[in-house]
C-alpha cells in the first residue's frame, strides 16, 4: 500500500507506532521522498521515539499530536486507508491479536479522516 503511493501518505499513530514504522519502513520513506510523495506523520512525542522522529524528519513532515490513539491510521493518496489496532501495543512487527480494516470507501475515509486528522 505504501509503496504504491503516487502523491501523499498521511499517518496518525501512537508512540510505539513510530518505532514500528521506523523499523519497518525507513528505507521506503526515503524512496517515497525521491519520488516526491509527501509523507505526513502525526504522532505524540515520547522518550522512546525521539531518535526515530528526528530521523524521519529528513523525509517526512512530522506533526506532534496532543492526543494518543490506540490505533494506526494510514491514508494513501486520499483514496485508500488502513485502520489498525496492534495488540499488544509493543514494538513487535506482528501479533496474532492484531486487527485492521482496509477500505477505499470515500464516505468511510472522510469520516475517519475527520475523527483523526486535525487541519493546520
């Protein structure tokens, strides 16, 4: 999903989500930047993710969240999204208890966008 982005990626995640994103997709974020794909990440600031946020700032626009959700919201090209609840909320790349939905429904995307993204 990320590798197929053509114009933009928007992510809202929690502190541990930043660690996972950095571990799994750091190189891909570099490639997306080379293709002029705009990557925006909204996440809370935490002691365990400071280094990752600093590194990601080279290729992504980072916005500090004043809230923390127990989910990861990923939107690609404002057309597709993934909403995931990773359990346990740890640094592991997968768990048998992970739950997620994927959709390209524009109405559902807009609703979740309004709930998770702050304009500005």
